C-alpha cells in the first residue's frame, strides 16, 4: 500500500504591475492576464484573508463592492464557483462574460472610476514536505485534525489542477486502495471547498472520515 505523504504549502503573492480603475479596464486586463492571477484572486483569500467582509469569496466581487460600490455586480461576481469550471481559462471566460453583460446593461458603469484600483496579483505556490506519511486509511481522520490549513489547501484545493481528473489528493489515494474505500472517496470528492473556510473544510473532512471508520458510508 502506497503511503499518503502529507505536504504543506504557502501561496506567494507576486505583483504583476497590472491594475484597473474602471470596469472596462478590469475586463480588458482579465482577457490577457496570467492564469495565476485568476487562481490567486479566487483561491488566495482562503490562505490569506484580505477583506473584513466575508460575504464575497473572490477579490473581483470584493472590489466591485468596496471599489465601485456596486452591490448587484458584486453579487453576480460573488456567486461564481470556480469548482464548476474545468480549468482557469473557462473560469476567465465566465468572468469576462459576466462583466460584459453588466457593461451592456449600463454604459455609465463601464467608465465609473473606482475609489481604489484593482491590483492584479499572481500566485506562486511553495510546497513543503512535512515528512509525515499515512500508511493506513483508518488513520486518516486522526491526522486530518492535526493538518495545517496549508495542507488542507494543497491536498484538497490545489490538487484539482494537478490531478488528471481534477480530483483532490485524498480521494485519489483512497480510490487506489480498492472498492472498499470508493464510497469514502466519492463522499470527500463531493465536498465543495469554495463557499467555506479551510478550518471548516478540515472539520468536515475529519467528520466524514470518522463516520466512515465507525460505520461506513452507504
């Protein structure tokens, strides 16, 4: 049985020098900015919260509210769930499409200057080896409760762009252990990590695995 090697990670913010002060400028920058910017502005806040208002999960929606003071635009951007898109280019397309719909509805909004610029930040992930390995799936719940938030991010969120089928590392490992663990792997894969916090995700994962260890998951 191949052990599960627990990794930790951190997201390094890299300034691109790109910025926008109007919605049209934001749309134009989004069409060509590095894919790592899309990733950072959707997922980076889980590791490094940047706004006191938790209502909006991504930086684009937060800027629409805090910079443009446009609640309707912020809501439309805020409900975009990146887990529903196969890759960052599809997510980029959805962002641009939503903004273009808003621009078609309001000519004034396109030229309105925000009270603060949107600065495009690119993410760079640094992976750390914890030297901890799980040799049996029955021990997964015990280790889960002690994992850092960086480990949860790396194995459950970042894994989606690394694995062949866009899955998390826990489910990938469990599926390789045989049919006995297939229900657990599917239950974990069904969790949506976006509209939650990493600490809540860790608690949910621990609960699911503990329940399976006690009585299995039908």
